[in-house]
């Protein structure tokens, strides 16, 4: 083997090693961003229509609530843990925060009251709001007044007739909130900030 071919072989090995390092660092950085900063979520149900639709994809900021508190009106992804006999099931759900720790929540004839003040919910589907049958309008027209416990939030889906939310499973613990959904990224024609 000549000195020239040996040098070429060494240069090729060095170049491959450098590219492998670059790829591994890039993959590591991408995984860290996904684990701690941003993650894409796929919408698989109708509970947030007409804000989010099935097959939409949203970006969720996982760092958001490490920097500030959860706010009313935020759209959040959270983990819901249930027991089915001996099996523990983990579901990621997406809903809108309507009340915070210490707030009182009540629903009367499909109107949401937080701290005894009716909430104007411009995000609810016009089709639902036009329904005269209250069950068709919001699924559960009345919810007794209650206070959201410490370290919990009350969440509702925007499509009330088809949403499985705090009306059924109660307030959720803040520690189960994964992050704040802040933008629809797919399909691109539906791009919007939340």
C-alpha cells in the first residue's frame, strides 16, 4: 500500500468519524428538545372542535409552565391516569383551562360561571350555541358549584357535547400538565396561534 493511498484512507475514516459525531450530536439535541422544550401532538378526537380538529397537529411548549403559572384560557396537554382493574392506563388529553386553584366553577343552562361571573366563550362552536336543546348544546347543561382544590385546574373541551373533561373526571392536578399547546402546525392551511 502506498503512502498516498494510506493518507487517503486515513482522511476518509476521519471524515466519516466527524460526520458520525455531528449526526449523533444533532440527534441528541433533537431528543433533548423533544423531551424538555417542544413536542408535536396529534389531535385524535372531536372534543376541541372548532378550535382543533381531528388530524390537526399542534406544538406543545413543555417549558412554559416552568417559567410561569397556568392561565385561564390556555389550551393544555395533560396526562390522565386511570385504573382499569389491575391495568394502569395513560392518556394524553388536550383541553382548555377554564378555572384555577381556588376558583369556583358552576355551569347553569350551559353557561359557564367562574367566581360567580359568566365567562364569555368566543371559542365555542356557533353550531352548538344555536341549539335550543340544552343537552345538544353542551352535553351537560348544569354542573353544581364547586371550588377547584389547591394545585388543580378545571378543564373543558370547546366542543362541549362531545368532550370528556372535568365535568366527568373532576379537576386535574397541575403536575400532570405536560405543556401549553400554542400553535396548529398541520395541516399548514390551518396554521394558527392558540
